[in-house]
C-alpha cells in the first residue's frame, strides 16, 4: 500500500487552464492524460518522483459523469469552484479491500494521446464522496513503465500534504495505520472546521517548496 496520486478538480476555467495555472506555479507543464470513458471524465497529469503524480481532472458532458461515482465526485467539486478532490492509494491486490468494504471494485481505463491504453481497478470513491478525508484505492493492471509517474525527471517531488481530518478515522478506513501509504510524505493533520479533505499539497521544486 502506497500513495499513488493526488487528484485536483478543474475550476470554472476548465481543465487546460487549471492545469496551466498549477503547472506555472510548479515550473513544469502537465500533459494530456486522456479520457476515462467509464467515468465520464478526462485528466491531465504531472509525474513526480517516488512513483507518484498529480492529476487535474474534469467531468465531461456525458451520461457516465452522472452515473459513475468518480464522475459525480469530480462534477460536485468542480461545481464548488474546483480544488483538491482527494488522494489515492495503490494496492498490490484489490481483493482484500473488496472483502473489507463488502463490494466489488470497478474497472477503469483511459487511452493516452499516443493510443496506449491504461487499465486499473478502483474502489472506495463512495467513501470519498461521503467523507473527503478518505482516500480511494487503485490497483494498476499495467507494467510499471506505463504508470502515469513514468518519465518523471526527479526535479519535482511531493514534500507534504495538509489534510483536514482525523488520522484514526483514515487508518480505520485503510485497514492499517495511515502511516503505511504516507511513510515518505510529511502529513499535517488539521482538525476540520468545515468540510474535511486535502487542504494543500507541498511540492518540492528546484526553486523550493511550492504550496498549492
């Protein structure tokens, strides 16, 4: 179990403009990730060191975005002006998570602009919708060289995350200590005074730490 990526919902200016704004702050450009046909969403990504990445995602004008929990979550967050949607934990085997949560994972896929298809299974988005401090789980069904973090040049890395929430609650959701997937990332837990969830990410860049 490890941190896989952080997801940021596009604002009213749209996917490209949101990604450009974040990329400018970090001194690096996001790249087109492609469309998630089952979820009615599309994304742009920024590879980071340590097999992690940032994702900016937006909902499409498509029936899938109204039916799929991930599409619903993205649409709801964008409707509030955009911002951090949540964090995602990668697991080597999704079956124990399915058993613990009492439901089956759903298949996901997207085609990159070069035509390469990425496949995975995910579970737990409904938990994120109910309580935004909770991550959801992903199991990649592609080789490591196709993971969205592949190609990172090592100049950017995730230095820290600020989360409004309760680490004990998150640990219960994960089925183990929250320190397991976040052992290499400094996490600052803040007692929520409103909606729980990610408040900010701190990214180490050549120019220093940038807080988004």
